[in-house]
C-alpha cells in the first residue's frame, strides 16, 4: 500500500544543483559513474567520451537515472503522485496541500506558516553556490539533446 511522491524538476537545474557540491564530491559526480552494473558496455564507452565535460557527463547519469526510474515504474506500477518543483516555487502552499491530499493527510497551519515565512524571492532568485555549476546556453542545449536522445 505504499504511496510515492515524485517531484520532478527542470533537468538543467538538477544538473546544476548536483554540481554545486565541492571537492571530492564534485569529482565523484562529474567524473565517475555512480552505479556499478547499471550501464551496458556501450554506455560505459560513451560515458568515457563525455568525461572531459562535467555537465554532459552528469547529464548522462541523470538520463540513466530517469530511464531506470521509468523502467521500475512500468514494472511495478506503484501509486505515484507526481509534481513539479517549479510549481512549488510559484505556489508552495497549493503544491504542499496537493501532496497532503494525495497522502490522505490533513492540511497543517504549521506547514502553511513555515512556507509563508520563507521568502519566495529567495526560492526564485537563489544564487549559484559556485562557478562549478554555471551552465551556458550552448551547454544547456547539449544537455537537453543528450537527455532526450
């Protein structure tokens, strides 16, 4: 009877966020395949060609994660509520209340109060932590092309 909440977000934003980690963690994200046994030989070979571009290498892994997620959804057919993070940014209370309703939980004035206390401009205009995650328009196009191929 498990219920799942799946929050999607713009892939380029996700990749940028992943790359905001520092030091050895960034090296692991941008230069090493995350899972053993998940990739075919062809995928491993292709990943090797992307190693010089941390954005595309990370996008390749994002794509694999999404493909695997979709395969699992098709196989198990779980009860999933899907939402977009961008909807949280624009209407956080409506977003949270949708999740609560799906989970058969009561709305909470404490949650509403907490959300209202957060500055929506902080969520919308969040600055990058570092230059490690800045993505040019050309790279955005390449990321989306890789993910959608």
